[in-house]
């Protein structure tokens, strides 16, 4: 039965791309429109970030953005890489490198989100 | 003698010479906007993380984003985020509910519709960002030039 076949990693990853992509339309659009258009970079400073990161709702929102957008982007980059790299072994090496980059940067972002801004340390 | 072909060379040559028209341009724009947004996203996650790891550095990062070339880049970024979403939705909807629209003739329409929709969603934000850039970086208030100015 076709329905009994356990989906492979690639199938699961493909689904992730589609579902995260659909979710990112409201999430990322609202984020960019709010911060870059309505608020604007001239009104953003560390105090503004500190207020937002003190709010559990915005932290959750940003955490979802970090999770969905960055994983979506890094998997997309892996697909682009596959267009240029055809050797199985090289593909595997690049995939692992991308995974490490994704893990490291995601962890840095997640820690900053969880801990919040520290404007009192600005010199 | 012809230079040896490599995957990279083949791809770049293919991008430049493949005459797939609309579907091909949508693919190129989707890829370009995706890579552009990813590049910005990596920088953005790291610079915003300085609010916790190195707070004194954050103000410098924001200062950069306020510079004119960066603000122009942000207007482009807004288009990239919106176009990638609209075209992604076109791909998902076509795949899931109307696969017959993958026909080349139908795609010629859907690709244009996606571009128009993305431009309509982008334009108001782009105008506001451009207004803010002139206001803060050049001290030009475009609203003052309106006939019924503020």
C-alpha cells in the first residue's frame, strides 16, 4: 500500500518547504511591513528592541519567524546547491556544512530571543 | 577548443540562454529573491542577536541600515520578500488545485498576474520607505510638496 510507505527525509523536507512557505506569507510580510515600513529603521534602537523582546507574544512571533524563515531559506539554498553539485559525496558534505551553519546561527538567534536585549550594557 | 563545461558554467549559460520566457523568468526571479532574502536574513539574525551578546554593537548595525544605499536595498528587500511569497503561492496553488495551469500558455498568464500582484503589494511600502529615506537622510519632506500639504 502506497500509504504505508514511510516518507523519506526528502519528502518530509519538501513538505516543510511548502507548509513553512505558506505560513511565512503572513508572518514575514507583516514583520517586514511593520518594522521597515510602519516603524522604519530610523525609529528602531536597542530600547525599542528591548521593549518588544520583553513581550512573550512578540518573542514567540520572532521565534516562529526564526524557525520557519531560516530553515526554509537554508533548505532552499541546499536545493540551489544541488543544481551545481552533482556528486553524491560532495552533495553530502555541503549538506552537512549547511546544516551546521543553520544550527549555529539558529542557536545564536534563539538565545538572543530567549534572553532579550540588554540596553543597560551599552557604553 | 571549447572550454570544459562545469555544472556551474552550464547553469549560468542555461540561465542566460534558455528561452523559456515567462516560466523561466519566474524561476530566475524566485531563485534570485530567495537567495537575496536568505543573505539578508543571515546578517539580520546575527546583527539583531547583538542586542543580547554585544549591545554596544547594535547601534552601529542600525546606523548602517539607515544609510541611503542600505535603505534602497531595504526597498528591494521588501519587493523580494513579497514577490517570493506571491510566486511561491502561485506554485503551491497550481500544484495542489490546478495542475493543468502548468501548461506553458497558462503560465504565461499566471506569471504576469503574480508579478502585478507583487508590485501592487510592494508599491505602498516602497513609497513610504522612499519618503522616509528622503526625510531622514536628505531632509526633504515630500508631503510638503502636496497641493494640500500638511
